[in-house]
C-alpha cells in the first residue's frame, strides 16, 4: 500500500481543500502518514497571501525531498497558481496543480509515477477563466467534531494589497442542493458543528442568482440549518466583509440559537485614507455604525477582526488613528499583520513603502493593545456558566472546546465528552482562553 503525507499552509479554505484531497487518496487505497514520516507521495498545499507563506511553502517542498528523495512531490494551492514557474524550478517537484482541478490530484500523481518522474506534470490552468464551483465531496471524514464546509470560491474585491483574486479567480458558488447533500453527510458522520468557509463568503450566490431569484449567504445558512436538523448543534461562519452583513443574516442569528454569535469582520485599518488606498469599500464611521447596530440586536455577539499595519503611505499619524479607533471598538480578538509587499498587486508599486523595522514596531504596538482587549474580554466571563462544545483532547484528562462566541475553554474531562456540549463554570483566564469546571 502506497503512503501519502500532506501539509497545509494558510487559511481554513486550504484546510478544507486538503481534507478533500486526503479523501481522494484514501478512496484509491493510499495510507495516510504524518508529513515528517517516510512516504511515497508528499502533497504540499501552499499559501501565497504573504511572502512568508511562499517562503514556508518552498521550505516544506524541499523538506519533503530530503525525507524521501524517491518520493513523488505534488504542490497545490495558491503559490502554485500565481507562480507555477517558480514552483517548477524547485528540485524534486513532480506535480503542480493550482486552485482548480484538485479532483485530478491522484490521477496526476499516478501519471508521474507511471513516467518514473521523467516528465514534470504541470496542470495549472488560467484560473480567471473558471466558471463553476469545483464540487468535490468529502470522501473520508476527518476525526474532529467541527467540519469545514466550503461553499464559495473566488474573489472580485481586488484590494490593492491582496494576491488572492489572481490566485482564486472569479466568484463561483456551491449549489444549495450540493450544500444540502454535504450537510446531511457531515451530520450523519457525527459532526456537531459546521463552519461555512469561502474565499469571499459574503458574495455567495451572486453567480447563482438571476432575474427570477436572488440567492444569498442567508439562503446557504438556512439550507445548512434545515438539512442539519436537531443533529446539528452549531453553525458558524468564516470571515465576512462588513459591508456584506445583511439585516436578514442578523435576524436569522437572533432567531436560531444554533447560529453562533460570532462574526469575523476584517477592519484592515482604522484610518479612512488608508482604507481608500486599500480599495476597501467602507469608512471607519460606517464600520462603527454597523458593529453598534449588530451588538444592539445581538448583545452577546463576539466580533473578531484583522488589521494590517505599515501599508504604503501609512504615516505615524495614520497609525495613531488606527490605535485610537481600535481602542474604542469592542473586539474580542484582533489578528495583527504587518503589510507584506506582494509582486503583482497594485500596492507593491505604491510609493512611500514603510520600512520593515517600522512595520514590526507598529505591529508590536497594536498587538499589545489587542492583548489587553482580549484579556478584558476573557475576564468578563469569569464566574459565568458557559456552553462548550468539546472538540479535542489536549492531553489525557484535559479537554478543550469553544463557546458559541468563539472563546476557547479548557477543563478537566474524559474522551467521552468529545462531540458533546457541556456546561462549564468559568474560574479564570487560562492560556489563550479560559479555564473552568464541567458542571453538567
């Protein structure tokens, strides 16, 4: 039996796509092994969001070659899509597939095996010509309680710093019938929480809509809730653009307790001039108004966000505006990123690039503020009794899980708790979340 090993960089969409490809190999009789073990095939699912992501991708490709120089090395994902020539030049690479045609990954690997690695197999195509969602079902279910369900592909926002529209192509949505079928399969397999993911999740359905019927993300959420029935305990959304949060989406969150009170809404900057330069389609005032309106309707909601510091042209005064704005916002968690100059994006050509050391200083300064806000947010739960879906066992006798509003909670417990919702009395802040005692 041939052995295959995977490693994944980047976002939750990439994680989902790796699980899909793993299932394809299992269906053909391959044995899954860890990436640091000897394997006949290594698959590296790459990331191209930042220069660091690409550098790590190259390092992992080379590591696979050292682990077994005779193995087939297949490289997939965003880095393959935007820079197939660079990937092709890395010694040992046998198969290159981008962000389309992952359904053919086993076929391509076996073609490389058949030609004894004498001909590199390059299956990267023009992603901008992609018209339909690549609907590949999960053939084998990963051993978790939370399942990612990808329902959308592609992005047309073209933020000036972002390479993803060029790596993922135009908008393509999964059909509601396919979402129903996959949801039924996931809950039948024992998953109790489903996370809807996509590259531009809020744009779901635009390519499916016509003059007769408009299809939106709300329809996808309703479809999963209906198909999951009482076997589905939670539904969570991946990242959304703030301008795409509709009244009907919030109304559904108010109506159905299974729809988790958590939204990840990237802010990216707290300065309006930088938001304009980034081609973000809102102002800080509009973002503030939106969050206030959501919290008025769903008081216990957690809002998390992403912020980029050191964007070209960001002065010290503009960065101070971001600090001031973030300081007023009720963020539960903030992901801080120093700007990464991506060749092929408009921002890479902008004047007034911020020096690396200054970007690092600003990132550290904002991270300190983010840590303080997270500490305050976590402390607000001490003494409360929270419902936790236990999803992993950290070590023997120690469990970890999430609240509906995305707070990680640790507690002493046993394997039999995994996949169940338990009520936990919160005692203190612990690591990246909270510590408590299971009371029921």
